[in-house]
């Protein structure tokens, strides 16, 4: 046992660690089995707690387990979201389940589950609706590009924003002029297609995003990459992957563009 900056650090024996892992596996299975018996309304019922509902609690427990296990293994905490459904499902699955034969089935399960729960624990970041409104009043062209499946992307955008908020919305699987789906970000194809459709030159296009994938997409498309710090990733990750500017809050974009809230 040793002291470090007022913290007491106790050594853990392999046996104690093994017991802890086995207990975690047992408890997690019981938790998931119990949650599987609940209806969608029961999963989403707001209890007024920090995690709000059962689904939020499950997400919290799962994320905490992943962080703890990544530290135990000495590996970085994996970023699951941002590179499309196939990568999301693959990253979540244990190694032994990541086979070409099994992944398509898990993807279909994900799509079915998401279709019934897409708006649970989904919300618009504070200040974003106001920013979109200000940009529209300023006469700027606006678009959404997501690695989320196209139908779900459109569903989310039309649910949370006014019908005229964006000039174009595109998600994964959207077919290009030749009938073939565009590759997912960070491939530049979809971003360049949006620029063409809204008649904005890539060099004049400000690409706003919160992941390394977004920054790489902007760089690949020859657009101005702006990383936002209210999203999922760190300042370092955004800068390392090409961000030319960083924003701490949505309103800062207006200042970056040289516009006021009333212009």
C-alpha cells in the first residue's frame, strides 16, 4: 500500500481481480436480462435521477465498465460512435463475435432496436437551434452529413429542427448520381456532393464537427475544418486530425464568420 497525493492506493491480488471480473460479468448479465423484459415506455420512464431512466442507467453502467476494462488492459478507451453502423457494432462486440458471418445479423438487430428507441436519450446540444436560426437569417446555406443511416438521419433532423432549417441532409447509404451509395466519412465523396448540391465551393465551405472522422472529412474535401468542444472528443484529437479552429460553444461560430446574432 502506498500514498499518492492524499490518495491511498492498495495493491490488488490476481485472485481478487478475478473475483471482481466474474462478479461484474454475473451482475451485468442479470441487469441486461431484467431490462430485456421491460417495454419501451418502461425503459424510457423518467425517474428524475441523474441518468433519468433505465436506458440511461444501462448506458452509464456499460460505459463505466468499458472505461475500467480499458484501463485494466492498458489500452485507450474506444470511441464507438462516428464511423457508421458497421464499425459501431464491430467495436461493441467481443473479439470472438466479430466474424463476417455474425456481424450482419447484429447490424440488423441494431437497426431494429434503434428504430424503436432512436429518440431516447437524444437531444439537441444547447445553443444549436439558436445558431441554426441565426445562420439561416444571415442567408447561409446549411447541410447535415452523418454516418448514421440516411433514413435515421433524416428522421432525427426533421424531428428536432424546423422543416426549413437545412438545405440538404445526407446520411450513410445515400446513393450518388450513378446509383451507388457514397462511402462513409472520412471519404470526401458525400461532402463534395453536398457542396455541389447547395452550390458552395469546397474552399468556401465551413465543416463543423466533433470527431476525428469529421475533421478528416473536411480535410479530404478541401473544406475549412472547425472542431466543436461540446461534443464527444477531445481538443487534442480534433487538432491532430486537421481542425483549423475550435469552438467552445455554438455562438462562437457567428464570431468566427464575422456575424452577430442580429445580422
